[in-house]
C-alpha cells in the first residue's frame, strides 16, 4: 500500500484534449481520468470555446464501471467537437432474465444519451438497476470529457510520456483482472498483470494466456489485441484494464504543463509544500472535482472509494463498491459511514481501521489513497 500523505494543493491545469494528448504513438486513448461534476456534455465544448484556452473534445471516452445488483454497467461515448455522437455499453448484466432486459434497455438508453447530450435521461421501465448504472457510468464519461475540454492547447507540445501506469481492475466472471504498463518515451516497453483469476482451472488458463496478452500489447502498442483462445473472459478483462492504463498515461501528458505528471515516475517539477492548508496567496490552483479510486480486492469483496474535493480539501467520501452478502452487509453498514467521516476529517488516507472491519478498512484506505493520487494528493 502506498504511503499515505495529505492532499496537496498543486496546480491542476486539467488533462489535455484527446487530439492534443495522443502522445503514445499508435495507442488509442479513451480519455483523461477526469474531474469536476458535469451538468451536460454539450456544455463542455461551450466552456472551452468561451475560455479560449481549450479546444472542443473529440475521441472515445470510457466511463467508470458502475456496480449494480445484477452486474456491472459501463458506458463508452464517442465525442466529436464536444458532442456525443455515439453511446455504447462496454459492460452489462448477463445471464438469465438479465440478457433480455439488457437487450431491450441498452438501445433505448444509448439513444437517450445522444438526444439529451447529458446523463439526465429517464430510466427504462423494467430496467431500473441497469438504467441507474448506465447513468452513473455515462456521467463519469462526461466528467472525463469536461476535464479534457478545460485543457490547455499548449499541452500538445508536452514532453514524451514515461512512467508506470496501473489500469483499473476489471471484474470478470472468474475474478478481477488488472494490468500495469511501463512506458518509455511514448512506447509501451512492458505489460504485466497485477490481478488475475485464481484457483482451479483458472490457474492454468492464466498461466497460458497472460504471457501472450502481455507480449501482444508490447507488439501492437494498443489495446486492440486478439483474445487468447480458451481465455475469453480473462482477455476481455485484460483489455479493459489495459485501456484504463493507457488513458492514465495519456492524461499524464496533459498534466506536465502543471508540474504534476500523474502516474509518472519521471522527475517532477517543483510543487507546493506538502500541506492541504497551504498559505493563502501562494498562486497555486486548488484541486477540485470528483475522483474515483481504484477498486481494491479484499477477502470479502471489492472496496472502491469516491471523493469530492473542493478548494484542495475532501468535502465528501463515499463507497462505490463494498463487500455484500451475509454478515458483510452488517459490517459494511457500520464501518463505511465511519470511514467516510474519517476521510473527510483527516483529509488523507491516514485513518484508523474500524474495529471488526479490518479487511474493509484496509481496502478502503488503499482505494482512498488511489483517489487522492488522482487528485494530486
């Protein structure tokens, strides 16, 4: 687990526009890992044009996966000059009646997103959970698009990207898959798995598939790699996490102009003193927006934290995912509010574990630290 430290007030100039930050050669970025709650997709382009500092966004942007009672929902939007031109589902509930509900609801939700140009869309009758998950993931994609729209045009001339970037964990039917890439001067030089399905036949499948997937990434320099025969679920999860890592690498290019290169291990420009309460008038912009930490696997389930930051301070903390079922429901209901309150009070991931919820507390702190890292903490 990363060493905890207070959220710093650093210059967050925003991530670069998709067209301006494609520094990873043939890599296909989806977006910048975002910030700032969005009211609608169309507003992003207008704000950029009015400010004169950024260009309208174009490209594919993948929202965060939203967990529902029946499975994960994840949305990808294609944007052209600040407008959503296509919406599609990357993940949707599967199996039994879910297949029928998904087949009926998703086309309607996709069309609604295009029409509304925002996440303010009506739920599809009979698909309440899927609709809610869709809207959350769509909002996440719009948030990322808005972050791109506020970027500086000058970021296109940023230095080549180098560093290690860890993708979000992708949940599959047989377990989580998470990928880490090492980038040197815009080239992926190494790909490796942080998490893979384990146990029983999964061990054999993983041992066979992962080296092939890793090699394919370095060869193609893109997430557009073929699935390994006999490892469809692992391959799909691998590609999703890989895309997330590439997104973060591209986002770091836009942050270089602010002196805060997210995720990079290259030397950083001078920063403000390490304190969430830096002296007034220091000239540093304060971190603001919503940041979702990485999903952390525990012995009893996944824990994932989202924080809202305003003026360089955590104003809200909430769990996106928490262990469920049996006694976990009771433990989660008791521990999570305490952990959320502690995060706001401490302004960092240096918080005490809740008695009787050691695993949940540990996962919470790891995910919280990840969210703070994204915020520049």
